[in-house]
C-alpha cells in the first residue's frame, strides 16, 4: 500500500513543473501593469449601493501598498493600554 501511495506522489510531483510553467505563462499574460481593471466597491454607509472604480493594475498595486502602509503605521502608533 505504501509503495502505491509513494508512486502516486512521485507521479504528481513529476507533473508540477509542467503545471507551474502553464500557470506562469497565464500570469505573465494577465499581469500587464497598464491593463485597466474595473472593480465594484461598496459605498460606505449603504448596504445596497456600490460604485465602479477603474484603474490600471499598477495603480491598484500602489493603492493596495499605500493602504497597507497606513494600516501598519496606525497599528504601530496606537497607545498602549494603561498609559
């Protein structure tokens, strides 16, 4: 039984490089930084409204990086309990 399981694992591992190279070619094609991507964002204060926001992939990455930086800064600067 163990030899059968080991053979299945070896077979799966042998297929990984081919699957990874196929996924990489799709990622390279899909990750054009100048491609415009539109997303729906919920409007604050409303449960039903949403708005469509369109930016390039590079702009989305910059926005995500800036938001993460702001959150980390706020977490570091928060006051400790009892002070």
